[in-house]
């Protein structure tokens, strides 16, 4: 059985995922206030797992709440905080809750968070966790051979960082993740469509475009200052100077940032091998639904 997100990708649709961080709250309503505006707009909603090495509502619990309210989640699972026993238990729990989509991540170092004295675990790396999820799904067993009752329909994703590929560059890390069982990738911010084209051409040359669905990370940038901060503090982010200049000159930077994001969605939808976009909006998550709605509306107008 597949979820709508996987089915749309396999059907050749250009999909859009959105990312939210669970609140620092016990009240499910606070989560739903962030997630429900994305219902019927985003094809799936990523739930971050201790993003920036800070405490939030459990990602697994949050994903289960979204399933209950009819929103398809992508559960992010990091290797930072749990040993293999806890991670395997969470995979079983995710399947039991109806959570199919996983994004397997290493996780931010705790030194970057607000409790830097935290001890990181990293019992497994992301490749080993992918292999564990695959074994539970395909063989109904844990890595130690113990049988698992029931069935998990995991659709397994990984993170990727686009770049302007230099001569001789090979996507070794991505190839290793695919070999472990990755089926889709969501990337770091890449706000330059020309670089995306060159990057995807290189992946196509390596045969990756035929084996992996790739969703490019973009953002509705609210200001030039935020764009500069993201470029400097979020490793691998590509935000060209020309976009920062547009934001700096704009009378309404937030509106300009949304317009830039919609333009990028339109460009990405025309790039072969780009199967979708992943919209993240640090400190500006309310803009995500507006961007998707405007993009979808423009698509429907053209189709008519």
C-alpha cells in the first residue's frame, strides 16, 4: 500500500512538500494550527525531529496526530538522540500509527542547540538506519534477525545538498544512500534554478534520476537579512546575490520573497528529473500555504 505522496511521485506529478517544526507544547492544537493550513495544499508535511538540536513535541507523536487529522506526514528521524533499540522501536511505532514516509537524517550536533552539554548518541549513521527501515519493511525483521509482526509500508527519503558540480565530481554520498534503500531525497535550500539544472543533469548522467525522486529545497525568504543569515549559517544553502539584492530593494520584502519562491516553483516544474519542491520557511512558516496556493492557482489557470 502506498500513500498519496508516493503515488503522485510515481505517477509523474510535480509534488510539493512543506516543513514544520512541532511546537514546544503539550497541546496538539498548537501543532494543528501550524499544520492544517497546509492540508490539501502540500502533498505531504515534514515533521522535524529536534531541529537545531532543540526540544519540541515528539516528531513521532506529531506525525501520528497529523495522520489522525488526514494530513500525510513525512516523519524525520535523526540518529543523534537515540540508540538502535529506540530507533527500531520508533520505526515500529511509526508503522503502527500509519506513518509511511520517512526522512532519515544524521541530526544537528547538540553543541548547536540551547543545551550544548547534551550527550549525542549516533549509535547508527543514516545509512545504517535506512538499511534497518528497509529490513523491517521488506523482510519483517530487525537487523538481528528477530521477526516483526505486521507490515510496514515505508517510503524512505534522505537529505541531499545540491551544488554546481565541478569537473570530475561524482555524487558518491547519494549513490551510497540509494544503495542502502533511499527512494526520494529532499534537498537543502537551492534558490538558483541554473545550478539545479546543472546538478540534475549530472545526476542524470550517473543514472540517479531514474532511481531517486528529487525534491529541491526552496524558501519564501522574508528579508535580505534572513537570506544572508541562512546562507551563512545553514551549510550548503545556495541563495544567489541577485535574489538578496531584490529583497533589499523591495518595498515589501515579504511579498517579494513569496514572489521569488513562486517563480522558482514554476522553473523547477520545467526541469527534467526534478520531481518536486520542498518548501521550508525558517521564522516564516505562515507564508508556505500562501505560496503553494498561488502556485497551484496559476497552474490551474494555465491548464484551463
